[in-house]
C-alpha cells in the first residue's frame, strides 16, 4: 500500500527558486510603481530587482529541466 502522497491525484512539487523569483518579482514591481519617474532611486532599485528576478527564474527553470527525476 502506498503513502498518501502516492495516492494523491495531483503531485505538487515545491521549487524554492521559483518562490524566490516570485517574491523578487513582487518586490521589484512594487518599488518600480512607488518610484514614480524613471531615474529615481526607488525606480532604479526596483528595476534592478526585476532583472534579478528574471535571472533567478531562468536559473530555476534550467535546474528543473536538467535535474534527475526520481523513478
């Protein structure tokens, strides 16, 4: 007899990289909106965080595609 996770109709896989990317995306978006005009320190910081979020997302996607799957 399998465990409860084996019998579940949907297997939810948690990815920390995707979670971090989502948090960075929200944080950067809020800072960009709060910053107002381009060139202000908040706008610049928010844009940098958005770039970082995209890099973290890409790294998490590559890791998901290249890792070994459990049989």
